[in-house]
């Protein structure tokens, strides 16, 4: 029985590694498509990269716990958001993508609420995030269309709560990859905001996309660590 369990663990590790390699390769190809401004390239590469982090979550046992299922729901909503952000010049589709990511952050926050949390870590993270996000808001708000101000404010609130909860879980003895993934996700959103509302250039995506996919992979891996913890 022990040998069978070890063999299963090895197979799972190999499958996880393969999924991460696919994600990395697809992100690299996506960056090439972004640089060449190839919409066809984006449609071929971005869904593959996002499907890969879904695969990582499933292999990591996301279907086996409430925490994992909520993480998987959040990742699925983010995949939807990724696809909706591919078209250019379609504000209604962009708004739908923002809403998908907003719902994804709510699912992640719900997942973190299933875990033990440290109140001191929660308080410190909440203050730090409030200061950081208020600074980003002051920089971004003059550039926002009037009808996007409320949605972006709501997005900032939800992602701040989600990230503070993630830090509280890690601070209570949970895996550090939870806080790291949430913080990386928050940082990557700044590149999206700058690209959409300040200045559209490939440099935003050159650092934002790798950081975003790193965040998703870290969160996708977390169910396996939680289940063992």
C-alpha cells in the first residue's frame, strides 16, 4: 500500500510539473504574441496558459475539499476573465472580464475563510494594503472613465480583502504560497490597469502576465499543501 501511495505521489508530481511547463511555455508564446500584436496568437496561447493552472489545481486535489473547490472556482472565473480580456476596443467585454475577476477574488476570499487565520497578520496586511491601494487609486482615478470609477473601487476593495485574508492564513501557519500568490495577483492587476487606462504598451504585459500566471499557479498548488497540513 505504501509503495502504491508513493507511486501515485510520483505520478501526481510529474503531472503537476508537466502542467506547469505547459503554462510557462504558453505564457512565453503569449508574450511573443503580445509583442507582435497578434490577436490570433493571443487566442491560441492565453486559454492554454490559463487551462494549465486549472489542471495544476485539479492534480493538486482541489476537488477533494471545500477549500480546494473554492480555489478551483476562483481559478475558473479567472480563466473566463482572461478570455474576455483578449478582445481590444470592446469596453462592454472588458467590463465583463473585470466582473469575472471580481467574482474570482470573492471565491478566493471564501476559500481563505475556511482556514485558520491570524488576526494580527490580518490587521497588518489590511493596513498595508489599504495604504498601497489608496496610493494606486490616487494615481489611477484621474485617468478612469466616469462609468468605470465605481467598478474599479469595488475591485480594489475586494482584492484588498482577499489578499489580507490570504496573509492572515499564511500568518496562522498556513502555506506561504497562499500569501505570495495573492500578493502577486494584486501586483499584476496594476499592470492591467496601467495598460487599459494609462498607457497601452507591451512593457506592461511583459512583467504583468508572468506575475499573474505565477500567482495563479501558486494558488492552484495550495490545495495539496493545505490537505497535507
